[in-house]
């Protein structure tokens, strides 16, 4: 127990199912909402991607029993024991916890709960923690506890602060004259090939009807051909086909298409939460690289956000060149691993530290190669 909050750990699929109704209420009212820890996201992931994993759920309740904090994990093998990874990590952009209110005591109680988990588990891997949480709450607490950990910036988060800015002013200040000229040229070339149309679907019925278009673009994209598309993990196709209509039913999904003579050549998935437009994925069909269809769809989305008066356009994780150019602000997203204060905890830290260094080098090279 911590002050006015009580920490509980719930394990197993039966515990996960029992918690779902409360999680739905929490996700609808949480001040620090994370779409990747919504019941729709996690339930779809558990059904299709994480079916073999055992859930371990860190929950924080108020004295009256109301669920106020939630951090879901799954068990994974460790050296001479078991570790924890975030639930749904295969497809997420952010993995900091879900909290009903941005109360420092509530957030500290969630962080303290990780210490309880480390009494049993060799390590806890925590990628994709946003800066405000990682630096202001997480790191100071475990530094004071002298908890063995690896703490380093991983991906980068780029955002556009729209703040009543006009689209033309934003583009002129973000992109140089050569880039703007190139975009006008590729747009004219696309228009010369046929009739261009951008459509956006958001309702559950519209999204269900448009799922086949989404699949066609993903299957025909350059990312799919390189084995890095949305469907590259086992079960991910079924995950997205179940998830997207669910998100649409709560009014937080945008599924957008760029069409040429009625044929879909680019697709965009985004979430809208509290005035923030969060770009989850953009892809385009092979053979259209020279026309930059994904970029034209993206620019239209930014323009729509400025016209609607949204506050933030969030590119989510990734350090691609187009995000750097268009973004007005950037910050690191942190990857953290916590370890038991034991010999086996230190052994896991030594091994995992080496793995993370190799992956960081590989990810850096991959990010340099990827662009719209």
C-alpha cells in the first residue's frame, strides 16, 4: 500500500478477462491515456499475437477499490528464471502506464509496483517510455533505490505543435524550397497518371468495409517486401483486422487512403486522442516510389489537422528524415531494463546489455534506410 493507493498484481488469462470491464472504464476516463494499453488493443493482441504468453498485470486501486493505474506485462524466459516484457510490445509506439489522473503519487505507486515484481522476476524490460514519465518519475525513483538498470534513449519522437498555425506557413517554415518544388513536381506527375482522390473513413461500418483496401496496400508495400510491414509478425494480420473496427467504434481511429483512378495506392492509420493526431503507420504500394504517394497523403492529413484546430501532430517513434523536417519538436523515447538485486539479476543485466547494444546499432542503420 502507498498512501491512498493499493497495489495489486493479477496473473493469468482468467485474471486478464476479469479485469477487462474495469479497464474499459479506466481507459475512457484516464488523463494519461495510452492507446496501446486500451482494452481493444490488448485484447486483440492477446487473441492473435500473444496467445502463448502468460499475462502479469500491475494494477493500482484507490481505497474505495476503483482501478486508477494499469501496467500490463507478459512473462518471458530469463537466465535461470523468468522476466517480464510489456504486453502488446510487438505493435506499440508508447508503453508507459495508463493512469486515471496525472497525480505524482499515483505514478510513483505504479513505479513502486515494479519493485514488487522484481521480487519474483529476474528483469523487467521497458521500451518506449516517453520522456516526461521516464525522466521525471521513473529514473529518479530507481536511482534512489540503487536498483540495477539499463537506462538509455532509444527511438526519437517528433511532433508538430500546430497551435493555430496555417498549413502553408507550416510547410514553408519546415521544408526548404527544393523540397517543396520536388513535392509539387511529384504531385503533378501523379495527377498526370489519372484522377487522384483522398478518402478518410472513421466509423466502425466504414472501417470494416475498407479493410480489404488496407490489406492490399500493406501486402503490396515495400515494407512487406522487406519483411518489415505491419503483418511481419505471426498473427499481426488478424490482430489489425480485429482491432481497427474496435478502435473506430470508440471514435479514435482515422483510416485514410490515397487513390489513383479508384485504385488505392497509399494508406495511413492514425489515432485521435484529446486534440492529438497520432500517426501509427503509413504505407504505399510498390512501383509508386518516384511519386512519393505516402508523403502526399501525410501532407493532406497535416492540412486537415490544421483546419480542424488540433493541437499536436505526433509522428510517434522513428527518426526518419521526413519526420525530422516536418517536426517542430523532438525528444528521446527511453528504453529501460530493471534487474533483481541478486547475482542472477546482474548476470541477466550483463547479457541483456550486450543484446541491446547490438540491436541499437542495427535499428540505427534501419532507420536511416526508411523513408516515405
